[in-house]
C-alpha cells in the first residue's frame, strides 16, 4: 500500500485524503498507484485528476514496508545515560529487525532544541517513521510545531489524541512504591524528585499521595530537585543527614534510581545507615539500582516491552494508513525489593 506526500513538503497526506477527494474507496487509490490495470478507465481518470489537483506525488516508504523490503526508522531518546532508555532502544531494535527494518538511534541529551533538530532531520530524510521518547514537558510542542511527514510514535509520554504512544502507569508505580515503604514500617515518608514539569514524576508523586491518604498515621513530605541526576540526590542526602534523627524521614521515595543512588551515597558518607535509619526506594530499575553499594529497591519499567510495542504501532500506522487507529498502550511497573528497604 502506498501513500502520498504533498510536493511542497509541509504535510504528509495519505491515500485516504485522495480517496475522499475522488469519491472512491481507499483500495481503489492503491490500485491506481500500484495496479492501474485493475481499475476502470473512468475511475482511473477520476483518481488521477484528484492526484493532479491536490498536487501530490507518490511516496515510496509505505510501499517498501508493504513489500517487506528493508527500511529505516529513527528513535530519538532524551538520555542514553539512563539505562531505562537503552532498554527501550534495545526492544525497539529487536522488534524492528524481526520486521525487516533498521533502527537509527539519536540522543538529544535532555535538550529540547536537539529533539526538534533530530525530528526535522529524520522527517526531511523521509524515514519510514520516527519513535521519540521526548522530554515530557516538551511533548505537546513537538506535536504542535508542525505536521510531520513521517509517522511519529511517542514513548514515556501520553500523546493521546495526537498519535500513538506507549507509557507505564506512573501513578500506580508511585502508589506501590509508597505502599512498600509503609508496609516496611515507615511512617514519615519523603518524596523527592523534579522538575514536576516532567509528567511521570508528577504522576509518581500523586500515586504516593494516594497511598499515604489510605494509611493511618503516615505523613508525606515533598522535597523537589532541579533534575533527576545523582548530584541532585546527593544534595537531598546531605540535607537529610543534617537534620536531627527525629526530624528525618524514615522512608524516602526517590522519583528516579539516579536520585536514590545519590541519596544513599551522601547518607553513607554522613554515617546515616540505609536501610536501618532511612529506607530508600527508587524508580526505573536503572543499572545503578543494583550497582549501588546498597542495592536499591525500585519500580521497574518494562523498557524493552515499551520499545517493541512502539515499533508495532509505528509499522501498523505506516502499512495501514486508511484503517489505522491511534492507540495508547499503558504498561504496568513492577516492584523489585532490595536491600535499601530492608528486604
């Protein structure tokens, strides 16, 4: 099945648009493009006239996929220093290879300008499609800035109503993480992470709030950080170590494993024991969660599964432009209990 691209390059218009203009079925347009001998002369002339009037030219990328030939897709991630995104890329690559596709990987390094540059580059190069795990705070902008010629599937952000997306249930993850600390005996909880413009972090905090609201005699403190790096965690750890023992939380829910790693490192330097004095749980199941001096309990996100789902959605959108419906796949995080929470 083929699709059409507007000759001025501003917008990708699919065969459904041509079919509507000509008043014929989508399959008829496909036959006009690929098997004109199957179409009556009158219908053939009508569809070709619509194509000429709209100013469209055939685009070979959908035809290549439909024929089962190799094609290229791109994957833009925000931070390859976080193994969660490496897991996504691995899953996407495996699924792409199984479907006869090749994957090009780009790291925007937490920079929204680089996100846009890569999107524009891959769109201009007419990749078969683009996967993007963007900065959640910039995701809306990426869909508003222009209508991309390439099909785009988002990972780790909710792009419902704009395109296909794959996420995990971060509110549930925050709820389960806080619940785990409560069940471990913690009564003075602290949630730390930021910025809250990162929607997954805000969702995790909301889940923690819900767990605390359901528990008796449990409090929840919020301590925001500027970013999600170990250095941010070390600042939090230093601040907590400086408090009197009875003013210190007995359970810390870090929005990422990298923050949790920094907290544990700083507390250890100051002689505060994890988990005896403070229990700590992170989020993501980043490699640093198990490489820490104190293995970190965490909420694992199914990164490889997310990557595989994203490729599946992207290929369906390319191959079936007339019948494809945008889908939001939401996966469930899994609690992994380790030494940092006394388990």
